């Protein structure tokens, strides 16, 4: 059983070239499922039935897991068993089209107002290397709307200061994103005057580094963001993705078209981008119902 899981992990990493975050999410779901099969049902991965899959999804819900978590787990299992069929370990997948979970009402992501963004970006005090670095990171996040994994994966060579463009690359594609003047300036100061002095190794390629001089981690940036949220007194629940969502909504509110936004955000499917248009429509509807005298 462990060999099958390990083989699938190698497939995701080396063949599919999935992101580290995707691989981690899939493997967590599958390992938890395998543990449940072995410890609760006494069944191996290759011996399960459709009913076993349904029982596991019900188990997740009985444990208080959200509909979104159960739905994601089902997708993980579906892909895993598709791999086992494709590689000849199984003839038929136990995960069929009749198995589904209720995701429940989809919660809209938290969005910062323009004033809240300005307040957050104003918090880093540029009096030491950490302050300059934090200022540049927050400005880049809001200027580009990139994912936190994309932010920490940036190398210094991905920045063209003269053109004010940042190149964001993944295993499958890359995109160029412009920087507004304030972000361009903050990044230029960090790269030219600060970054080299923070490096543990002069050959380090990472754009943003921690106080130890090595590449910044997801957890490190999350802590930085929470620190400045507290300083700004913003009560909304902010995550690194909040800046990405705010970037998208603010662009649409100011006239951007969905096709251009899709390209900037790196969405492979336009439906992912359309969520933000739906959010704006919901906001307008709320304003209408609150303010129209006949509503």
C-alpha cells in the first residue's frame, strides 16, 4: 500500500509536474484515507468498493469536516484511482460518477477595501533590511495578484526593473505581470540596496529571503502578513490569498475585462476568473437592495 502511494507521489511530481502545494494536498488526503481503510475497515487500497468510498466520505462529514474538504478529498481519490487503473493495478475505479458530496454554500473570499490595502501597505517601517523587504513583498503581492507559492518561488532574475515587469513561472507556463510605480520603487530599493546584505550565500537566487539569508517560506510570509494586519488594526481575516482576491476584484471594479484578468492571474479556466465578476454583481445587488427606495 505504501509503495502504491509513493509511486503516485512520484507520478504527480515528475510526470504531471504538479506544484508542491498540489502534491502535498493530494497526498495528505490519500494517506488519511489509507490509514482509515487499514485501521477502521481492515481493507487494502486495491480491494475497496464504491460503498467503502461512500463510507469514508460520510466518516469525514461525521468528523465535522466541511463539504469543501469532502469534495476535495473525493477529487483526490478519483485522480488516485484513475492513476491505478491507467497503470494496470486495477481494471475499474471504485470512484464512479454516482459518488458525490454536497459542498454546501460556497463562501465568498474576504476582500480588502482600497483604504484597507493602503493601510496595510503603509505598515512596514523602512529603517532596517526587514522593513524594506516586507514593504517590497507586500507591494509585489498586491501589484501582481500572484499566489504566495509564486511569490516565494521568485528569483531575482525574474524581475526587470527597467521595464517594471515581473516574470512569474511554473512548470507548465509563465506570464509577465506589470508593476505599478510604488511597487516598482519598493522592489528596486530592496534589490539594489538591501537584498545582497541579507544573503547567507552570495549565489542565492531567491528574490525574497528570510533573516537567515535563505529563501522565504510560505509560513514565514504568512507570519509577516499577520503581523502587519495586527499593526494596521484590520479585523478581517487576512491570508496571503486575500491580497490576490483583492487585486482581482479591484481591477474588475476599475474596468478590467475578464480575459485580461485571467491572463494576469494565471487561470487556465475562465470560470475561475468569473468568480470575481460574480462577487461584484453580488455587491452591487446588496447596495441596490440597501439603497434603492423601492427595493
